[in-house]
């Protein structure tokens, strides 16, 4: 990690050990910085505990030489059960037991953003970056109550200046239809049966992505690359058409290099998208 940054881990919730956020700041970071924060939501299919907030490290290393940021944060959130790593509820402490079900994941993201904004005072001056399932969560913020089963967000948090979705999952049923039932088994663990999928899929959102106070000047960036072995090109193209329908300012990048997890392991492909996003915001 860059030696110029200071790292701290914070808890934003009391119920689970995964309700935590890692923060990397410059010595003079404060609420008066004109540069945006970069906040990351990791992927891992809503269930893989081996992919956590520290997996943003390579991207931070590849980005932090740029002066165009005020700080970095990376959000962990409660996870759903993983069939390859079962836990015994009788012997596993409650704060370690991974049994989250939607909307737990997105509620944690709202709470983490509210915590960060309260502590560091940056308001809406941030870029929210999500990878894979994290990209789903990032776009679900714009869906408001629809992505929360009709409930209000659990915490009052300002929406970002830009959302970056990297290799994102945007249409659960569409992926199952194109790529097979194994995806359905994964989604059921996080969301329940297929009858729930349309309500949580950003591509199938029945509302207006430009609503909820999100101004027309704000930006969504969609990133993907042809070496991605888990998410196909129609997923990105479909989400782009959906955003275009609501006249959301958008940048689509389909030339990222690396496999689905290889991109965050390298860090440079994600850093390149982040820097292009910051440049686009200044146009």
C-alpha cells in the first residue's frame, strides 16, 4: 500500500464483524478537500468471505500517485451463506455467522456511507465503485425503496457524484437465461427464489434512475472486458440501454484487460477506469 496513506478500519454497525470499512487517507485529508473520495464495494457473489475490503489495495496502489482524490474507503458488508464453507450455527458466534439475505447487504452499504460521511464530512463528493455484486449494490442505491422491499434506507446518506460499475451483475434472470442455472443457485442464496429477482435487478428497475435528487450532471460508468469469464457483454449492453432510457450521463468502457477477478488482483484496470471517471467529472 502507498506509504503516503494512513490506513484505519472502522465499525459502522454492531451486529456483525463484517460491518466494517477500511479507510486510507492523506495526512491532511479533511472535509474541505475539493477532490472526491473513492469508495469501493467488493464483489464475491454476496457470499465469498475471502474477498473483503482489503482487495481494493492493488487499485489504491495504482491510483494513489494521482493528486485527484481526497481519500479511499472500502466497504465490507454482511454475507450470505457459502455452500463450500458451511458454518455450524450452534457453535459459530452470532457476529461471525454468515446468514445475510437481501436487503441486508444493501442496508449495510447505506449504513457504511452514512458513517463515512458523518466522520469525514465529504457529503456527496465521492465516486462509488462497485465490482461484480458490488456493482449491483452501487446501482441499487439509485433504486431507493424498490431495492429495500419498500422500506426507507436505514441511514441518511448522500448519493455520489458518480457510480462506477465494473463487471457488474445487473439482470439476475437474464444471466440465468443466457449462462445457465448455476447462476440461479447463487442468486437464490442472496435473494431467495426467482420471483424476487426482478425487484432487485437494476436493469429491470421500473423507476427513474435520474430521480431521487440525482442531478442530470452526475455520471454512471460501466466497465467490462472481453476476457471476463463470468459476466458476458450483453449484461453491460443491457444496463447501458436501461440508463440511456432515463437520460443518465454515461460512459461505457468495454476494453478492460483481465479476467473477472484478475482485474482487481492486478489493480491497474480498475485504477484506469477510476482515473477516467475523475477526468470525465471535470469536463
